[in-house]
């Protein structure tokens, strides 16, 4: 008789013991069907022992040990242990969330055979520039652990560096894991990888895959049949028996941070995994995160620079500020920008008008009584989507029909205020009726197939003017696009969030990089009321290093990350008073004064204080020592778990938070 120690997908920081007649340590890492309450669950065996802390007669008998899959490897379980300990997440949640849904079902579904993947047209690799060749040589796939930051300007050929390193890793008989921040970047990269390595097993792992396809691809990676895995953040946990290289493209992107469930950073987990396996990891970006830049400056990461565009005929676009303080704007667009669009139409070139706000208008309002279209479930306004005549909350998803009159006073003259991409698209079409205007945002592109069709239209010259959000800001190469116009950038300059300048600079640098990527010269026009702001000066000079130095100096003076380490305790309940009271109790627990190197701040409402009918508060814990914070958090969490809270209150700890 053996005792199985099983991890279950539950938010509980404990393992569960079951008895089994025939089991051994060889079964560690296998899935097992176990009774839980009145139902059954699939768990993962993490240990096989002879005794339990509970009397054996009280333990339930485990069900079938599933042997259709090889045991999850020890390095995968150690990776999950690290993530569980660092991010204060239940170990069972970490292990099980990394598995495809089909492997967690008590009854396995019947799967259809996979459809054959169309063989991509083979493309010969281009000649490397001198800087690219240096970058490739700087990373040795056979040299053990190393972390490198590849800082390359937009269009400098970072992807080609990735592909050359992939080639060297495959030649050594190893697998490669290549992560991108968003699903819409996956098909384009997948096409390039398949064209370069037509004879290799290549799979993708992201949330838009059908359940059967995701499980099939995961199994191929796990069995070593897939030599290249392309994925978004969750793919960082994919067990791969011969992993030899990790590449994280656009490493600065906040999409690599999970914002619910286990709140982890795929980039940081990737660095730990590379160190654990003794393999190199390459982080690439035109605008690296300040944390990665600081690591590169301190020597913790190697720094590789690509300062010029890979195409010898392409140059970085000229960036100009349009001072709108003395301009009359028409639907938010200045005359110089209109003239620049007209010039591109005459030349047969493409323009991109960037406005990072989808919908028709941010709010619908009544001038008679002051009513505005606020969400009844959130501390936010409902956005007007005129195309389908809906008011929609972009936070909780609540929708209403557009009212014919003011719900408060009956006034029929209710008006949209502000502008989104839908409104801008309509106005641009009116100004240039002969132009083919294409809007690209999450309302017009809702699936991978729609995105591929949209990209084909743009590359095929079926669009003259693009109106888009950040979906178009990174990773795309449109040879005929020569003009980028930016609207509404000033709103982020003076935001309360101290990370806002870093995000704004990255966003503007990325979207500016879409212009002039081929022989045609590019131009970027940014409308602003603050043309002399240092952030815009750095953009004009394409000076990320200078901007990073100034911002890091501000962070150091203020004691912000990366010069401090933070964790946020958040609570949500139907009543804000309950959330704040819970946080106040957590702030004065006896364990707090025992850790003098950790500062606990006062609880405050979150910036979006109400979401989906729940009032949200937060409490910041901070230390100038990461080990000190990590020593404090598990003891604090255990003490918080003993607080008697209202039944509807929910709480979690987020380590290294990005949102405040």
C-alpha cells in the first residue's frame, strides 16, 4: 500500500494524499483520477510515500493512474515549484494550468485526426548585416546558461537573428521555444519559420487554438516530435525534453504578464527556466523594459545592439511633432496631417492613423441634465459603438442598445463625446472618398482567420489608409506604408501610473517603426500640445538609451522598480468597506513587524475601483531586497488565510505588479 501525494487544480496551498495498491516512485509526474467531494478530478502525482500525516484509514483510494502520457519531467515540476513559491500561487494551480484542457478531463473526448499542414514555400535566408552576424555569434546555444538582451531598432532584423540561432540549435539536436506577446503576431512569424524550416516539426500554442489542436500540439512538444514551439505566455511552461534555446520577442510587452489566476511574468519565468536547464535565453525588443535594460547595464544580461535597419535602402523614419496648441482640429485631425495623407494617396503609398481607442466615441452624454453612459457594474464609462448601435463596457463586457433619448430627462439630443477608431474611420472616408480606408482593431478583427485576411489585404495593396490601435503597433512589415500619424498621445504623459511614460514611449516607438521599412522613406507626425516634452525629444532622436537612462534615474530617486521590489495584496467584495477593512487587518498582522525590511503602505481603492459589481482595494508591500520580500510573503499569505472575511470577499497577492 502506497500513499500518492497529488496536486489538484485548486487555490489551496497543499497537496492531497490518496492510497493506492500498486504505485511506485516511477509514477511521479503521471496524471491520476481521484475522488474529490462528490465528484472526480484529474490530479498529478508529485510524490509517492509510505506514510501520511493523516491516518491511512481516513484516506480515500485513488482511481486509475493514467499512463497514456509519459510522466511530467522533474525539471517541469521544479519550474512549477519556483513559480508557486515566487508568485504565491497554489502548486496544484501552477501544474494543472500548464496542461491542455483535454488532459484534465475525467473522460477523454474523442479526437479527430489532424488536418495536414500546407507546406510553406521555402525561402532562402537573406545575407546578414555585420551587426546581425555579431549578434548571432554572441549567443552560443552550446555554451550553457546565458541571458542576452537584443536591443534592435524597428526593422533591424531581429527576427532573422532569431532564425539563425534556431538553425544552430536545431543542428545540435535541440528544441526551441519562441514566445511572442500576442496571438495576432503568431501567424506571421509561423509563416516565416515554416518557410525557413520546412522539414522540421513546428507547432503553435496559444489561446485561440481549438482544444483538440492545442492538446495535439502540446503532446508533440512534450514528446520531442516538435522541434520548434511558437507560443504566447502560457507556452513558457510547456515541458520539452530537449529544450536548447528560449527566445522572447517584444520582451517589454505587458501581455507577457498574466493578470488573473496565477499572476506570473512569462519573461521572468523564462529566465529562471533557462538558468535551470543551463541553456541560453534571448530577449528582443526595440524598446526593452526598464527592468531588462537595467539588468543589461549592470552586466547581469549581455547587451546586443542592432542600431541600423537591415534593409540597406531603408532608414529610420523622420519623426515630427505637430504643435496643436494653435491649430484648429477637424475631428481631432490637423491640417498638416491631412495634407500628408493626401500626398501619400497621390504617390500610391499607404498611411496609418494611430488612435489607441476603439469604438465610435468614449462616452455618450446629455448636455441638458449631465447624464453620461456609465457602466452600472464598473467605475467606467460605456463606449459608443455606432456601427452596431451598442454601448459597451470594455472592462466587464456589459452591453446595452443605444438609447433614443436621455434615460434621465428624456432629451433626444444626446451626443457622443471624444472619438474612437470607428468615428475616425468614418470621417477619414468622408475626407478622402476615393481612398480605401481599413480599420484594424479588436472590433474589426476578432479571430486569427480575420486577422490573416486583413494582413493579406494590406500586403496586397487593397488599403490606402489604415486606422488602427496598438494591434498594428508592432511586429508588422508593410513595405508601402510611409506615413504614421498619431492622435491622442498626450493623455498618457501625465497619468497617475508611474509606468505610463515607459509604456507611451514604447508604444509610439513601435508604431513609428511601421513607416519606411523598405526603399520608400517614412515620416511620423505626432499631434501634441507638449512638443517640447523630453519624451517626444527622445522619440525624434530615436534615442531609447537616453530616454531609459533618464527614466531609470527618476525611478532610482523615487525608489521604484527596478530599484525596489513590490507585491500587491488585492481584495474585492460587493462593498468597498469590506475590502478596505480586510486590507487594514492584513496590514497589522503580527507577522508584519517581524520583517523590518518590508514596508506596508495604507490600503487604497484601485484605479478602476469597481469592476463587474465588485469594489476593489489594494495594499502595497515593498522592499529594497528581493530575498527579504520573498521571505516575508509566504508567512504573510499564511496569516492572511486565517483572517475571517465576508463570504463574498476574494483576495490575491500579485508579485511584481504592473497595474495599480
